[in-house]
């Protein structure tokens, strides 16, 4: 029986002016940071709901939920930080960020439980051209010695990041399966797209329901 899949959540402390700055305006920097914190909390709830072992890989100070281990992110650009997180974790991993609070824990659990033997990697594209999920299996002969090398050097936060990352996996000889595309919450348009997909009791949904700034710009849908 194979070891359980570990979920890695890449996150950062939600400090005003350092997170979700593209939501300002219409939100204040403090409100944008609050939305980021709610998105992170909902993401962590979803991960906890999978029942899988999980690691919170964080920049700054973020309290990890009970049963989830927190570790600091490595120094350097995002590709290096993702690579270091993957290298530090043994066995199969599913790496996600904090910007898709609508993620379904049942989907993550299905990917983990039904990971076919002929799939080396999972790739979840994001609607902005990036990716929201990167799943990597155990190393096998012919693949890079460090799985993080599959990410190092991939240009991040660009409209072609996802395409370049998926091509990197293919060019390394990995057999890739695709997860459903999701929308990252980055700006007002994406927030409006994600809002209706959130569970009504989620923290972000409650904040949006109470948001004067959002209602003044046309609502969440």
C-alpha cells in the first residue's frame, strides 16, 4: 500500500499592502488583506476536509490549523520557493496556493485516492494562464534527481506560466493528467467569478456578503 499523498499549501502572511493589492481600489488595503486572510482560511479548511496529511509552507506568520504542520518558505523567487517545498516533502504531493478558496476537498481527495499508476504528475490550470495545482509523484528512473528541478526556472506570475510549467513536465518525460481549471482570486473580476462558487458559510463568502465596496461596484455575480 502506497503512502498517503501530502498536500502542500503555499501561503503568506496577510499584511495590508503586501497581499491582494490589485483589489485596491475599490477595497482599502486593509480590506484586501482581510479578503486574502479569508481566502487562506477557506483554503486551509478545504485541505483539512480532505483528511490528507498537509504542510503549510508560509512566508511570515500564519497559524496552522490543528494537525497541520507549518514550515517557513525558502528564500528567493516563487519558483525556487515552490521547488524547495516539493524537495522537502517525501512521497506524492499535491501543491496548491491560497488563492482558490472554492477548491473542493472531495476533488483533491479523489486525485489523491485515484492517482493512476501511469500518471506521474497532476496539473491544474488557472484561468489567468498560471496554475493552481501541481501534483508530483515519486521519482522514477530517468527523471530529475530533485523534483523541484521540474519547477526551478519556470517564469512565475505571467500569462504563459501554466503553459511553460506543463511543457516542462512533458519535456521531462512525465505522464501528466489534468485537473479542472479554477480561477485564482487576484482582482475584482476574478473575485466576482469566484464569489458565487463559495460555500455560503465560508469566511470569504460572508465577507463578500457584508462588503459595501463590492456592492457599490455591482455585486459578486
